[in-house]
C-alpha cells in the first residue's frame, strides 16, 4: 500500500502500525500525530473523539485485514467464520479493536455491518417461507455467535484458541439452526 | 447496594461516575468532576483508581453487581428468564450498558468478559453432569455470551431491535442452546 492516501486513511494506517506495540488506550492523539507527521489538530478535525477514531479504525482494519469471504449457504457461512476466527487469532490486537468498536455506542454511521446483511440475505434465500420473527431470531443469533465479541470473550474469558473457538461456534449455531424444521430450507 | 471488596469511598466514586455518565452521555468525565460529585478530594480518586482504565474496569464490575445484577438462578434452565430480564435492564440504562460492553471488550487489560461463568458451571455440573468436556464448554460459552450486555448492543445496533425484541431473541437463543441438554438431567 505505497499509494499516496488521504489524511484520514493515513491516520488509520499509522494507528494500525502503533497497535502492534501498544493498546488502543495507549495511542494518544499526540503520539499518533507524530507518527503520521501531522498536527494533533488535524487528527481532531478528522476524528473529533476517540470513539470516532475507534469506529473508523475498526472499519478500516475490517476491510484491509479481515475481509469476509462471500457466502450464500450455511456451510459457506460456517467456513467464512472459521477463516475469520483464525485470522483474529493471528492478529489479536486488531481483532480486539473490532470487538471493542462493536460494543461502543454508535458514532456516525449506524449502518449494520456487512456480515449482518450477508446473514440476512442467506436466510432470505435459504429459508424464504420462514416467518419474520423467527428469521430475525436466527439471524441475530448467527450474527452474534460469529462476532469478534464471541472470539474475544472465548479467548480472554475461556482461554481458548481459534480451533476451540470454531468448535464452540459450530455447536452454538447448530443448536440455533436445529430450532427450525427441516422443511424450512429451500431445496437447491 | 454494598458490593464485597469495595470501600465506602470507592463505592461513592463509582456511583458518582455512573451518575455523571448518564447525565453527560459519555464516559469522558474528569476526575475533578467525579470528585466534586462524590464529595471527596480529587487525589482520593487518583489514589483509588490510578488510571482511567482502572476506573472503567471497577465501574463496569460495580454496575454488573448493582444496576444490572441478575436474580439468583437455581437451575441452568432458568437462564433464559434471567437473560430476558437482563436485556430489559440494559435497555433501560443504555449509557451505562455501553460502558459495561466496551469495558468487557478491552481484551488484555484485565477485563472479565464472562463474570457469570462460574455460576453457569456450577448449575450445569449439578444438573447435567454427564456432558463431555467439549460439550460442557460449548454450552457454557454460548450461555455466557448470551447472558451479557454484548447481546443487547449487537441486537440493537445490527438489527434495530427494541427492548421486547431483544429480550425475546436473546431468551430464544438461550432456549436453543438448552435444547441440546434439556432431557439429560441427572435423576
């Protein structure tokens, strides 16, 4: 990524570099400004609060480091999430930023994450006759078990590695999907 | 609302901070303002909570033990009810709920993302002792995850759900997890 980039992106790229050696809390605007080679004021103009910075940094990391493989079927979804959890395990500092950003009160763009839309689309195609309430219950459960929060909780609170987290994920979504009668699923 | 391990001064600091978070709508409150609200000297805040992260961790733990405290469960199969009520409590105090949510996801800083884990294990082991290690862990992990403020944040933010829908969907998911062990209770 040697292309010249805009200031907002340069700030995020530098913050990501700093994350390799310190936590998000320890990246002050002062330190960040020195790293980018701009004034602290310029950073405030782009990111008026640390919550804005955290949200933008998480989006950027998501796009550059943890791109979500496309999925249409449940088995593709499962594989995509496994890949994601393994990528989180390989770059925990980045994944924690994602988990934390998804917990804060939304700043500007309250757009649901791409994975949310993808799960909803998967269910619309795969289970077209499922009533709306059950579809939302299933979508919300699948979304929450595939989140960076799930990975972070199991890593920090349960001391599990990516393989074990994938197993716990599989078990959780199996129990959720088992709520639906077999006939729910559209036959390909 | 006494919490074990906290001095009266500490409880006063945390209560004052929580009050200010709700009033201001942000956890960005200076120690000076917190001290004034608690009726103590600013350096007393520093002495008890040297860094902001220390203060946030203590505040989140205090909130979970007071404002968001769960009623005691006597069965693992009561957990969906507990989750339903917890979601309603979080929804009633959104600013405080976000503070707990973000603090739990700080990763390496000594946050405790699964405070209810020990209780879930006790209940599960008492009622369904026959599970193998992997299955037991999976059930505990799923229920811990659902019985947390992260559920409220995610369902609200990603799906635009209201209080009823969040409570319903979270309890439903917990019932789904329990379906796999519902008929395996030790006689």
